[in-house]
């Protein structure tokens, strides 16, 4: 598998998501952002673990690779900051624009310079081997992210069920308490009625 093609496919996917982010409104913006964050998290991790280490040694790719690490750090910080938002405020929108510009600049440098020089520094076999390693690491990270997401949903569902249960129990207690009060009122009323009858007989 060609390492460059795999990474380029990731780049195109993120570009599509940024286009969706621009047209999305309200809460939908945050949902699209979550997808962008997940894609970029996985992409930066596989590059830093598999791809960049192979390009640090060759002279023609050394400086560009160190620069790429720095660009990743800027993107990671922005993602972390933006993920704390509860709504898409004007400030958040501005950060989203900065994020997009940083990612686009990084992609342009990677595809325009780093990939070209890397294709000269690495053999065809090395490029294919890197592609296999990138794909394997990507699958592993996506499976882990999917598990985490499933666990969160499950936790949310159980919390919701627990709230419903406690609300239902509270309702039952209220009804039971009301029934007891009603019963004791009836009993008191019956007792009064009997005592009046008894007084009349006398």
C-alpha cells in the first residue's frame, strides 16, 4: 500500500469535513467538529508514530519533518481548546477558521514538498511497507476510538435509565404517601361519623 496515497486520502476527508463545518449551523457544527477532531487525532498519531520517524534521518526530509511536528502541535492545541466549547460562539468560529488555515497550510507543505522529497529518499519497498504500517496503526486507533465512543454512549444511556428509574420510584413513593394520607383521612372521617351516631343514640 502506498503511504502517500493513504495520507492524501486522509487529507481529502478532512477537507470535506471542513466544507461541511462551514455550512453547518448550531449544534450540528459541534458534531462535525467532533468528526474533524477524531480524524485529525488519528492522522497526526499515525504520522508521528510511523511516517515521520522514517523521514527524520534522510537529509533532504529532516528539516521538513521537524517543521511538520511543530505544525502538529499547533493543531493539537487548537483542537483541545475548541473541544471544551458547549456551543459554537463567535470566538469558537474564529478558532475553527484558524484551525482550518493551519491544517490547509500543513497539507500543502506535506504534499507539495515533504512527499516529493520523501519519494526520492525512500525506496518503493519502503514506501509500501510504511503504507502497511500506517494502515495497521490507523485501524488500531480507530477501533480504540470506536470503543471509547460506545462506552460513553452506554454510560450516558445507563445514567438516563437510572434517572428515569429514580423518578419513577419517587412518583411511586409520592402516590403511596398520598394514598396513605387519603386512607388515614377516610378512617378519621369514618371514626367521627361513628362517634356522632353513637352520641345520637344516647
